[in-house]
């Protein structure tokens, strides 16, 4: 894509790029390795595609290795993922053994030689067995560990405690561990197709192609069709608003072909919507970054009415586009939405409708909240801040005994 650090000067707080360069001097020439389990798909891979070249530009010798596994391995780690996020799973002794065997194979196959090794998520956690003397190993957990299934966490914990540090994405994901734990929020890339500036013509063209007229205010939620994202609650909120304010509702989400529950939730939403021509259910492919960008920019108000959420990157994406956001009072939404300043948090469709109407009635408030949200996102949720945190952590660890 040819994007360089200099390109971030225009979108980040003044001094950010210079500060990154200064910080990086302390770790110049260090070899940093990231290991995760997928090159494409998912937020972790997306962020690594940008972060690794940024580290390189800063003089850190950054590499990224991807572990390989069989279907059985991924089924097991998917089970781990669900269990650690609080859905009870049955993991058999054979599954645990296959998981460890796969990690042993990867330890042989991968080049794990580096000064700082960042292991992302549970899949490669046992690679710690291959640590060489002097290297600093960090376990970077991106998932919601607030209510883990005990048995799975007890299995994983002995590996985690051998790391030099752990990183979680929200305070409530922290665990009782004898190693230092750091809190590092996820981030969005302001220069990616999903978040970069779009011209009015581009936005118009995309909305036209998606069949969404721009004749009245647009309320939007971008989310997988998942019950925790509460799309039906969004439809209920829209109906309450619609009694007094003419508007459209756009619910955009993935096609969910491989996710039976997704198809079920989508059917529930379709039933709730009925034949209302002002509600647009858009099934987007995973590559629809420009479409999501255009929808977020065309929206008047953005919802993320989740009843349970990890971090909620869609909130940061909308804040960055200067939109007032109304979100469920849960997970990372609560650190992004400061009530009355960057958005509003709610517990019900009625609450969402109340704040939607208030914003629609007060255009000045909407503008102010949008502006404040963008500045908040600029300081807290951009990839440059993420890079800064990682550099700070590298410096800290390289100075620790
Ligand atoms: N997203 C997407 N297509 C969809 C739905 C969501 O590309 O159909 C994107 C969305 O823009 C965001 C991410 O997927 O970048 C979802 O992250 P979030 O943290 O909001 O929720 P998660 O799906 O991880 O629970």
C-alpha cells in the first residue's frame, strides 16, 4: 500500500510520530517476533499487517510467524476460545494432548529467535517451552477473560505464568498472575480502507450501490448477527424513534454462512423488521471495508447496542468518523463512550431511543459529541497509540532484570 509513518502525521495528535521515533531509539536494532495462528481474518491479523512494517520503519527488526495446525487443533483452540470467554466447553484429554503436540511441532518448525517475543492469544501459548535464555516473552491476550471456564484456564495458566509479562485489553480481563500485567487497548488504523477519509462522491456512490437512499437520517449498526450484539433491540429502538422522527435503519453484518447461530439471529431480525422499506439489512462479505467505511460516514447516529462485548472496535471506528455513538453499557464500550461527551451508554431499547431522539432534536449537541468523539479516538484508539504502548513495554522489559 506504500503507507509510511510520515503519513500518520496528519491524523495523529501533534508530536506523535516524533515521539514514536524517539521512543524507538531505545530499542533500535532489537529483534521482535510476533506469533499468532492466522495470517488473514480477524482483528489480530489486521493490526499485525500494519504494526510489523511500522516497527521496521522505526528500526526494530520485527518479524511475524504464523503457527500451523490441523483441523483438530483449530477445533480445540476454538473450544478454548469459547471456554475462556465463558461458554462451557467439553475439552477431552486427547484434545489437550493434540494441542500440546501441535505446539511442540511448531516450536521445531518456527524461527523463534528474537529479543522480544509476543505470543498472541491461547493457540501458541505453550511455545514458551522454546524460550531461549535472555529473550523476553510476552503473552498478548486479545480475548475476554472476565469469566473463563476454570478448567481451561487452569490448564493454560501454568504456561502463562512463565512469561515475562501478560497484556490484556480491558481491566476486567486481568487475572491473578505472579507476572506483571499490562493493559493495552486495541486500536484502529486511520489509514486503512475501513477508516480512511472518503470523498462525498465515493460515499454517495457506495450508498447508492448498497441501495440506501440518503433522504433522511440514517441510524446504523455494523455487527455480526450475534445475540450479544442485540440487533433485535436495535430494531425496537428504531421503531420507538420512528414514531416521532422519520429515519432509516441500516443493519450491516456478515453473511454468516458458516455460523448456524448467525443465520438464526438473522432470521429473528428479519421477522422483527417485517416489510418496513426504511430498514435495510445488508449482508456484507468480509472484504467490504470501503462499504463499512462509507456507511459509518453516511450515518447520522451509530449504535452498538451490545449486551456483552469484548472491546467493540466498531465504536472506535464510528467515533473516529465523528459520529455520536449510542452503545450498550458493557465491556470496552464503556471505556470508549463517555456519557454526554463522546456518546451515550444504555441498558435498553427505550434508553437507546431516548438518546437517539435527543440527538436528532439537538443538532448542535450531535455535532459537539461527534467532534469530541473524534478527538478522543485520535488520542486513545489509533494504531499509533498501540505502537507507543508496545514500544514502552519493550523498553520497560529490556530494562527489567
Ligand atoms: N465487521 C465487518 N463486517 C461485518 C461486521 C463487522 O468487517 O459484517 C468489522 C467491524 O467493522 C469491526 C470488526 O468487524 O472492525 C468487529 O469488531 P468488534 O470488536 O466490534 O466486534 P467482534 O465482532 O470482534 O465481536
